[in-house]
């Protein structure tokens, strides 16, 4: 087995502006990191939305850094803003959309349920 780096650093150089680019964002999930843990830094432009989906084997934590968004969680509509933390257990349907005229910036942690 090769040497695992002690840390990983990524800088976003361009913010995503289309739905396709929104799906290509910073994702860190490297060998040697916590098993199965995925970290994502997301920037959603005003008017952007992610359709409702379900992660059957993965729990999700969403932490809003700035801006505002709406999370559709198991049929409920939850408005989130800076410093809000949301845990979405495996099997819970969820969708996301921006709220207001600014970018919604948040991080997502995903880990498999065991």
C-alpha cells in the first residue's frame, strides 16, 4: 500500500453556474480518510434546485455557511441559513433549493450507515 498524504487541500477556482456544473463540485473522498466519509463544498446559485432523492445506505449532514436555502425533508419544508446544521438519516427523501437572491453555500458530510 502506498503512502497516504497527511492532508488534502483543494481551492475552488470557479463557482458552478449551471445544473451540470453544480454536480461537479469539490469532493474529498480519498483512501486513508475516515472509511467511507465524503466531504462536499457546495455553492448553489439563486434559483438552483436539486430534485428529491433518497440515499438508502448513507447518512447526510448539511451545514450552511452562508445564504439561505429550503430543504424538503420527508415531506416537510425547512428553511435554513448560516450556521444551521441538518442531519438526514439514510432512507429519508430530501431535496434542496436556494432561497433569496444570493448563493447558498454549504458543506455536506456523507457516511455509510453500518
